[in-house]
C-alpha cells in the first residue's frame, strides 16, 4: 500500500512539474527510500516479537520475565558440541552454588534463520571443504591486529542488548568467540550494564576471541593468558578445565580448592602477576613446567585420577565389544565426525598393537564406513566410562575431549588436526607438554609405544592433572552477595 501511494504521488508530481526532471528524480528516490525503511522496521518488529528458546521451547521476547534473583547469562553456540558442553556444565556448577544461570545460543539471536544456515554451512565446510575453512581462518582469524566488528556481530550485539534488558542479569559469560565480540562491543560502547567475562574454550586464542571491551578473560593456561592480556589489556585469570562430573576424582593428598574470594589458600595457589601497567592480576597461573620438563614449585603434585566409580573396565569393554587384553585407543572426530579419522583408524588397526575405538559423533555415514575397522561408535553418553578403559586418545581438534582425557589421566596424541583452530590448538598443547603432536604415521605409533613404558606417559598425565589444581571457573563467576 505504501509503495502504491508513493508511486501515485510521484506520478502526480511529474504531471505538475514538467520542467524540473532533477527534482522529480530526487523525489522518487526519497519515496522509495522511505518505503524501504518502513518495510525494514516492520520486519524487525515482527521477527523480535517471539524468540525461539533452546531445545524447541518458546519464550516471549522482549517481554520481561519475572526473576527472583539475578541470573548469569552464558552465551554459547551450537557449532559442534564443545561450547554447549562447557556452558551446561557451568550451569550445573553454578546451580550447586545457589546461583541461577541460563544458556543462550547466539545463533538463535540471528534473524531469518541465519544461525541455522551458518551452522549447516560450517558443518559442510569441515566435512567436505576443510581447505576453505583453512583459507578463511588465515584471512580473518590469524592476524594480530584488533578485529573490526563485522555486521554479523552488530546484529547479534543488538539482539543481545535487548535480551539482557529483558532479564535480571548479573553477568554475561561468553564461551564462543563471536559472543565475546558482541558482548565486548556492547561493553566498549557503554550499552551493556553488567560485567562481561570471556571463558576461552580453545588452547590457542585467535583474534576473534579478543576484544578490549570485555571486563576479564578466563584462560586455560599461562601462555594463552599472556597472549590475551597483551592483545586486550584486560585482566586475565587461569582456571581449571571445565569438564563434566565423573571424569576426575582426586586421589589422597590433594587439597580441596577454595574459592578465591574466600581469602583462604588453595591447592596449587596461583601467585599474582603484574602487568606492564603495574596492576596486579590475581589468578594468572605460573609456568607448569621448567625447561627440563619437571614440575616447578607452586604447582600441586599431580595425582593420577581414579576411574569413575560404578563403571568397571570389564563391563565397559563388554558393552563395546572389546576383549580384556586389547589396548583401546580412542579416536575422536568431534560431534560432527569430521577430520581424517578414517586413515587414523586404519593405521592403528594395521599395527596390530592397538584397537581403535572411533568416536564418530552424529556422523552415521562415517560410522558405517568404519564398521569393520576397529570399533566405531556413534554419539556416546558415557565418555567417563570410555576414558576409564582407554590406553590413549588420538584427537584432531584440541577441544573438550582433550580436557576430559587430561581429567581422566589418559595421554593425548594430536594427529591430523582439523585446520584453523584445531591445528593451532594442537600445537599449543604440544608446546605446553600436554600432548604429543604426531606429524606422520611413524610418529603416531612411536608416541603410542612410548606411553607403554610409563615414564613419558606419567609425565604427560602429571602435566594435565596439574591444570586441575587451579581455581574452578565457576569460582570467578559467582556474583557477590548471591
């Protein structure tokens, strides 16, 4: 209707003013522009009336929901499962502290189902065109300069601002790099009234994780913490890896960790680190190992974790079809079953020394192709039980599964990592002595063979276990007074 009215007005103006063609063209442009703006405003209002919630439920947006107490808003993204696993574990831990928390998938904040499209495109790219992701990563993720804010980030930031305004939020926690950009952008411009914390889920912090507008960063190790602080100037703390309940049970002699705000010493206490500006930053971890590879003082002694109670190795082997004498090597392909895990499984099977247990995730086609090569499993809900029976883990993404292996005392070998963040993360883990980076099949089998001698295995397991002596992530997120 608006368009027809604009055209009628334009036609009548043309008939009245034959001698002013320039004015007629300008008038036409103004009418069309006005029409476009009205249509866009109408579409935005319609789309923002209802926001889909996670797990298929629906909630009114931006209508304010009644909340008895402030909530920690955790931003995740369903790009695989790693970010969601960490976010949901944080919710569970905060609930145990009496703090309410909510997870929001930032892909749901995008209009026109763009989030679904991005997820599908990323999944296709990692399975069918990893070279394309490698190219994108090199162009947009690697350079050290501060990233410009993308239009995608602007859209997510606007929706996030309205979402925070519709709730009684105490703090925003980002577990995905785009969320960190959006929250940092809002905080930088004074549009986010609550603190913004970024919890890095990668061992290597690429530049899209980094925004100086965020209030603080929680990092997995000291090297990452120094990179983040140098790039952003934000306060940085190191925390124990966030893994689900059941992976780790500390043995005797390990002191329980105390919340840092209690004023009490904790196991593996982290000394303060002074930045270039002279500020003291608490919670930045010291180097875990010296050049000699031995643990330095100030780090709690590592204790090999006990297997999860109630899940015996014999019963788990029986469930997956393995024999008692088999050396089970877990081969992780992530939730989407990506990477060159088929070659990895065949190398292990042909060696005759190891039985590959391939974690195919939700990739049914991959599981079908590997049904005669070792043991091919789909999505597994009992990873603690599998870890309790594993000889080693061969990983290709340097993600949550690696942290779970460290918690369970299972040594890690990175082999044929996925491009981009997977390759950078694998290299960072190897530099920290948390894994072995095998560049070919010979190095892969040699690394696994060395684990059988005990010395190298124990050294790597000790380095991984030392990370868990740091303060838990949730201890930094509990709002004062809650």
